[in-house]
C-alpha cells in the first residue's frame, strides 16, 4: 500500500514555490498593492492577495508574515523613491532647501510610474488606523527623522513635519482628490508657489 504524503505544515511553501525566489516576492507585492488599493486595508486579506498573485497563502506568510507585515512591505516598496529624499536635498545651499524638497517630492508624485503605487498605499492608510500606523511609522522613520537630523535647528522634527504636511496636502489635492485648477496647472508653477512656504517651515527663525 502506498503511503499518502505527509501534510504540509501551515506557513511553509512547497519546494517548487520556494524555488521561484525574488520574482515571486515581487508578484506578491504587486498583488498586495492592487488589493489594498481596490479593497482597502480592512477587506484585503492574505488569502485574497495570494489568489491575486496566483500563489498559495502559505507563500505569502513565508515571505511576509501577517497582513500588517505585507502592508508594511508594500509601503516600503511604494515609497522607495521618497525614502531617497534626504540625500536628494542635502546637496545645495540651505536657502534653496525648500525648492529642492518640493521639487523632489512632487516630482515623485508627478511620475505616473511612481504615483500609481503611492496612490494604492495612501488610499488604504487614510481609511484604516492600523494601515495608517504602519504608514506613519515608516515615513516618520525613513524620511522625516532624517530630514530633521540634517536641519540642526530648534524644533527640527516639527519643522520637518510641517514642511511634509504642506507637500502631502498639495499632493493629495492635486493627485488624489484632483481639485481644479491645482490638478491641471503646470508643476513648475506649483513648485514656485509652494517652495517658499516649505523653506519657511524648515529654516525660518522660530522667534520671527
């Protein structure tokens, strides 16, 4: 009598699935971003992500763990260009910091290839506190804290957060809510208007 194969333990992928390697991980992340965008954080599940990726749920658990960890990985990938912000704004005179930061952040949103995954993640983050906490912790640690450390000024963290609020608010109105005429105006005009405000948040004398 032929013995039945031992059941595979939950959370461990088959050898065939494991052999697919990094390419499978990227497929899962792409599916996760789509699921979070279309269904929101609450309705998306590890099972639905796995189904969309064409893999077993165990493989999602193997690579990422919980749904919260899948979301964190998706945020990190989607915001990878923005995580380069500190390096992108460090080179140059301090009095042009606001313009460099505004141009870089809004440029990330302006690019259709980087905007699509950002939209997927932001839509989930604004509708669910768990997703918002993951998003907030990652962005605060990877972007805002590093900008603040480079300022060497009083209230550096608050300055960085206020500058980010100006740019995030502009991005939300232009690219997410699409309020006119902001949604259609030339990007250079927006940078020209927003940069002095961002500069003020970052470097203006606190007592002025």
